[in-house]
C-alpha cells in the first residue's frame, strides 16, 4: 500500500525519522549525548572518584540537581559547564556526530543504506518533506551526494524565512535542532514544548501530508506527541515501522489515526525495500524500451559518472533477459531437423539482439575504457546460460545455448577491434569464464565459445536458408550473416565488415593457439572464412601467408612496448615462431568441413 501510494502521488508522504535511523551509523541518541556530557562533567568535577562518572551517567538528572548550576538539566547549561566558548562547544560536539579517521575506515558516522535510499526517493520527487528529531547531518549529506540539496530548517527563526514547502525541492525540518545549535533540544523539559512557529509548521505537515515514521518511539518527545494528538483526523494514511512502534504512546497514536504497522527488520530494510518496490512499479508503468531508445540512453549514460548505475542496470537487464531465455531453450525435441534448428537459432538471435546492440555501442563508444568490466560481465552472464543437463538431451541443442554468448563475444570483439582497443578485445576473449560441467575445467570465453563447439558444421549446413549450399566454414558464415545488421551502425561498408571479421577471426585463432595446452575436446584453433579456400591463392593470402597475418605483423612493427598482444605472441624476437605456428596449423584446416 505504501509503495503504491508513494508511486502514484509523488510528494504526498512526509517522513518522520527518529534516532533509530542514525544509531546504526554509530550516531548516539540525544539522551545518549546528555549522558556522555554529564559523565564527562562528573569526571572533571570529581577526578579522585573513578566511579563518579559512570554513576552520574546512569542518573544524569540526580547528578545535575546536586552539582549543576541550579537550573534544570538542559543542553545549553550542560555545554556551558564543559565548554565556555562557541568554538570549544563546536569541537566538543563534533566528536559525537562527525567521523574521525577511524570512524571513516569503519564506515561509522557516514550516511548509510537508509539515508541513501531516502535520498533516492527524494531525488525522484517522491519524498519532499522530512521531519527528524536527529541532530546529525547524515540525511542532509546523503541528499547532497544524490544531487538533491535540501532546504534545512532547524530553528523557529528558520521557519519564518523558509521557502514554502510546495515550492522547495526537499525540506528537512530538524525539530530538535542541529548538533551545532546551542538551542538543541535534548532533555525531557526541553522536549515538552515547541516554539509557536515550529508548532504551526508541524501542524501543517501533519495535516497536509501522509506520514511514514521510522526509528521514532514517541516515548520522550512530548511536544511532538502532543502535535500528533491534537490532529483530530488525517487526510492521508500513517505508517509506522514495527521496531519503533511498540510503546504505549505509539500504540495510542496508531489507534487514533488508524495507522498501519510495517514489518521491518531495520530502517535500512524498510527504505531499501521501498525503493525496490517503487522501481518495480516504475517498470510496470513504462512501456517496453525499443532498441533505439535503449541505445540512445546508453550513449547518454556512458560519459556521465553519475549515471554509472543506470548504465549498468540498462545493459544488465537486456543481458539478463537474453540469458534467462537461453536457459529455457529446449534440449530435447521429437523432431530435430534442419528447419527446427534454423528456427531455434533465429529465435536466439532475436532474443539477444537488444543486448548485442548495447554491447556494440557500449564497447565502441567507451573511449576511456571506464566500463570494460561491464562488457566482460555481460559475456560471462550469457555463458552461464549453458548449464549441466542430467537427463536425456540432444547435443546440438545443449551446445546451442551458448550461441547468444558467442554472438555477443564476436559482436563486442569486432567493436573493440574497430575502435582500436586491443586491450579490451583481449579482455573480452580471456576474462569471461565458464566451467565445463563435465571436465570441471574453467575455460576462458575464447576456448569455451569456439565456433565449432557451439554450432557444428553439420548443424549449420543443414539450415534450409542456404538452399542446399554447403559452406566451407559454416559457423563463421552463420555468425557473419547473423551479425551483419547489428554491426551495421559501426561498419556500414561491406568490405570493411568482411575485413573486420577477418581480423577478429585471426586474433581469435592466435589467442587460442597461445592458450596451449588446451583441455581435451578443444584441440585446434578455430578456422573461419578469413583463411580462404587455399593457403597459396585467393584474396585472403599473399606471399604464402594470410593477409590477416601480414596486417598483424604490420601492427606489431609499429607497436609500443606495452602493446597487449605481446603477452600473446611473445616479445618481438619470438613473435615469428608463434605466427608461423598459427599459419601452419591454419594451413591444415583449409579443407575443414
């Protein structure tokens, strides 16, 4: 109910946050600050009595009645006893609320998951008013970090000059003041009444907004309880988390306002769960993204470090959808002929096309290589779609579940090659891994996704689309045909497209050759159309070597010492032996069927 209400009417709900929202970050409660200040005052007052400080902290009011300045225990006169000047008071209080080096290392006194989740809701305009009894500034910091700087009201004077709530972006109303404010409210007496300006603002918020309460028990804040009690009826619902709504005052307020108790293990769980639910409702409300819109968003997100999470979500959702469909592909059918196989491969191409377009555009435009890990992760995720089959199955259907991953590897690999990013290409070939369920070997993508392992020559040549023509290198031809349209935006020219695939296939064979010794069943470098029909003739060979090899040698001749391919071919003095070995192996594959 809460998520639906927040999503349907942005800005309708206000938050009331108590100490339970900040204690998880290592921030003391208001009364905890009073106890510690009294303990320090007692230690300074009676240094010869080691137990005096702890006894005073156990009953601060009694100690203050006997040793204070004659006025009731209060925050301001307690501070005056310990720190006579504003500067020393500020330094004293900072230790309670500001992280030192040790706190920062431990993740204490910094915005936590609950603050960041609320900040996300505020940035999206779903939450615009935040009431809080806390003195710390964690909420304000989280809002600023999220790009939603708040209007902060922490005193009656601040109420007078504030921007009206309906015109402000986000407003944080600190009912008990800020830790650096000498008028901060801490003791029972101080919490019994509010200034008229603050009471008036509070009455308006409680009347005009729905309310979500978290981390506030209502046990001590008499003025705030009174404000809620004098509101005779509510226009909008009241929600209260189960952990802080157990006291008598809380139960009374819940009954008066027909409030709803929300089960929540913690404030973190409550608000991160609310964000997840609102996200789910967003996805339902939005029409499915077209490929063009998705690519446009990717290009907008890529250079923006603030949209890194949005970029990851966009790509991961497309990849996850394709991977989930690949897992569900059939592995045993009654009639497995060329038509059934062609239909299956066509369906796999359609299912992964959006992911392919995002990977191609992402790799090609990721000039600073800021997101290489995302492209590698995407290939890995698609590889995981081929899992161990324990029952009866057909081998061609089992291996076909790797076809989306193979398409993605080649598409992203060609994009990285066209963008002249050899390090990214090598990363795509070697960093994603898949554990063979039978041998238990962990194989890099360039080995696990061999063309002929995923789609055998007999399977591809049986497709009716070829009208009976049998290809010399069927998987290579199929991949080039299937990827032609998705790669067209970065390779519109046909000769450029053929040459880019030739170069990619040669580098795949080179990498596979380098990865010797290989597991059983992965014995040879993958042949492809880049070889041509003869080792000593045809357009793909010249002077007894493939044109792709000559091109590679030319690149090596101009390469610097940190060229990524040196790790594959060895140093310049040993490169010739490696390239000759690959050429000899490829020469034996010219008649490969």
